[in-house]
């Protein structure tokens, strides 16, 4: 077991993605400067418990700055899905394809905290004509937590939506359930956009699933026969559950065969009613993830 914190800057060979590789007493993680996106988080084995890879990551990585990286925890900002009035703008906003600045690192034997920032410039204004600064802190220790701070640095208010589009690794999507969405309203993005309400205590999977749940409690548990992953994001009112299943996965160029069996996206954010942020104000959101092997 490592008693000191390790940190290394690397550029991945084919994709040229700039990443930060860290290791401490509890975990190993890889974080890309593109999108301030955590790509890999592996809890080390301890007390007879085997190691555990928490996040799913596609083997097909894009060239840095060109396209979104599929896997880990991308940030959708400042809109979710297609832009509401300009469908030619990038799906899920631009934060996930921008190169963020690594501002601060705190490295200790039992944890790393990395803070990244992204601020408006001429380029971001071609997509979204507002002055802003984002800060994202990624805490990697015995648990994984993310904090997002959105600051309106301009002189007019703006609205935005966002989601942490987390790809969680599961043993098999057929054996996976999500708890925490009982009695919660949702929009089924695959069928009529009418609101539905989940009455079942848990959600299981037998087909493509793409739902936006709103006014959730912000506490979820992903269970499969080997593990449970708890996600707490109480200041994020909405959650998205997504798995493309076989047919849609086959149409996604960056998803290898059968990869859809090995993940579920449980995304925390604010989508249904966008956030209104007055000039010179800021707002913070948190997500906390823990994993237990069964
Ligand atoms: C989910 C959406 O959040 O992301 C889906 O609800 C979408 O509709 C999926 O297909 C993947 O989006 P993308 O842009 O990363 O391929």
C-alpha cells in the first residue's frame, strides 16, 4: 500500500489527451484536462476485498479537443442534450470538449483534490454569449466527490442546465437495478415526452432506456450482484438514466461491441427547470459517490 501521494502528467499516445494520473492510499485515478473529466477511478484492494473499477470508459478515445470522451464523468454544460433552439450547436454543451486549466492540486497520502477552471473567451462566446467562470474540484480518496461552482462574471443574468453524465461500470446491465427513483416523475426521451411516474421501488433494464427524472431526492443506489454504488447529489434536482442497448450502441462509433452491457449512466444535474443565475452571483453543486462490494 502506498504511503505517499503520487501524481504524474501524461499525454496519451494516440489521442494526445493530456491527463493527470494519481495514486494514493485508497485509489488510482486518471483525469483528463479536456472537460476536467475523470476517466478512471479504481479503489484499491483492502482487507481481503478485491480492487474495484468504478467508472466505465470507452476504448475509443477521440483526439483531444475534437469530440466528447465517452466514459468517466463528462460535464454537460451550459445545456443538456440538444440546444433548445439551435440544434447545430454541440449536444450537451461545450464544457466537455474544452481544455480546462488545472489550478490547484492538494496531494496527501490518503487523498487528492484537483481543482480545474474554465472561463468564457471568444471561443466559448460563439456557442454561448455569456461571461462565466466554472470551477470543478475532484476529490479522489476512499470516496469520489465532485464540486461544481458556476460564477456569472458578467453584467446580465443567464440561465443554464447541466449534468454530470457519469458512466458507472456494472457487471451486466441485465442484472443491474437503480434504487432511489420510486414515486418520481420522469420524461421518457424515447417515447412521447409526456410525464410518467415510476411506481416500482427499483428500475431494472431490458431495453434502451433514456429518462429524465425530475424533483428527485438526490440519493440513488446502483446495485448488481457484485456491488452497490451510492450516489448522493442532494443539490441536483434531476437525474438521467441512460443505456443505449444493442441497436443504438451499434450506431455509436466510439462504443465497441457489447460495451453497452457493462455500464449504466446515472446522471445528476439540473435540467427540467434551468438554473437562473443573476449577474455577479455564483452557485455550487456537489456529487458524492461511494462503492461497496457485496
Ligand atoms: C444521455 C441522453 O444523457 O446522453 C441521451 O439522455 C444521449 O439522449 C446520451 O443519447 C449520449 O449523448 P452523447 O452526446 O454523449 O452521445
